């Protein structure tokens, strides 16, 4: 089982409900709400600890952990063999934490820092299958969230992303061994040109570019779309709102662990199937 490490930059978590589904890969699951994208400053560290059968909640200021808050076992088994749903509801005054739909005693965490500075998210200790970001109330215009995922075994998987493009260039990079200089597949819809660019990168050098322009729908920024990327034994298949818009034959092995970076979009949901 592989541990998937999620890092989401620039996600303003105040007013959001964050839903994470996955199977624990070790004795401790960690979901961190960062302050200004800084791992040394956290509004909340939510950590179910299977070795201690308790949930620890804490904040971090300039690298120093503050006073722990603990919640004990609820009306469920502490099973590391099954998928579980963890939900953090970030309100104006506090964060409510749920596990498989249950809100545990002691799992409401009052803000210790200005919640308007909450920006960024980390997920550790899970084989993640789904991450959703929901607005607690009607939201304003979509804002870009940059996602960086490590430790994916991509071959045979489908990656489903629901997002609003907010930049003229949306980017999906499948990185070999999480290396920015070696990208197995670069999927780049360009809204300013109404073209989809595909490529790979080897030791920092981009290779032969592929382009296609005929897409049977309008190119609208800030509109919600669904992207499905299928990783087969021979190629990547990209399906945009139910239409296969391109295929890209593998130019490098994908059996190894890869990273996935997404930019230029306001991400609502991401799943791996």
C-alpha cells in the first residue's frame, strides 16, 4: 500500500468543508490546515492515532506545537484496513471534525489564530481515494488552488477532477518520481488559444509537442468542468466533460510512483479510482 501525500497551496479553508476519504497506511493519519502555506504554522493539526486509539488536535506557531486537545474513541472500531471519511468543517469561530459521519466528543477546535490567514492543506498517512472541497455558504468567484500529490501509483488508475479553470492555462503534470524535471505527461488546455497541448519532459528538456484544437464545447473560464484522465498500459486518455479530447502514448515508464501537480484551477474535488 502506498502513502499518498497531498499538498494544496493557496486554498483558503475558512468557510470550507474538507472531505478526505482514504485507507490508513500507518498508525497515524494527519490533516493539517496551514497558515499562509507555511508548514511551520498550522491553524489545526487533526491526527487520528491508531496506536493510541485517540484523536489529537493541535496548532503550531513558528514551528512550536501548542497545547494538545484530545478526543477519545467513538462508537466505531479503529480499523486500519478500511477506507474512512474524515471531514473538517471550518466555521467562523471553530473547526468541527467528523470521522465516518460521527462528530466525536472533544472534536470541536476553537480557532487560536486569525482564521482568515488559513491557507493551504496537507494530508499524510493515507492512501487517499477522494478529496472534496465544499463551500459552507454561497461563494464568490473561484480562486486558484495549486495541488501537489506525491506517491501515486498511476498505472491502471482513473483520476477524476472537478474544477473551475481560473487561468488561461490549466496544467496537469504527471511527474516521474515527483521530479519537476521529468514529466511523463503534461496536459495543458490553453483557453487563450483554444488548444490542448501535450508533452513530456526529460531531464529538464521538453520533448516533441502535440496539439489539438477541435473541442466540441465552449472554452469558458470560471465554469465548472469534469476532467477524467485514464492511465492505461499504453497511453493517457483525457476526457473533458464526457468527451475524449486526446490520447498521449507513453514515452516513459509509468509503473513507478509518480507525482501529480495541478495548477490554474479552482479544484472542487479529486478522486483516484
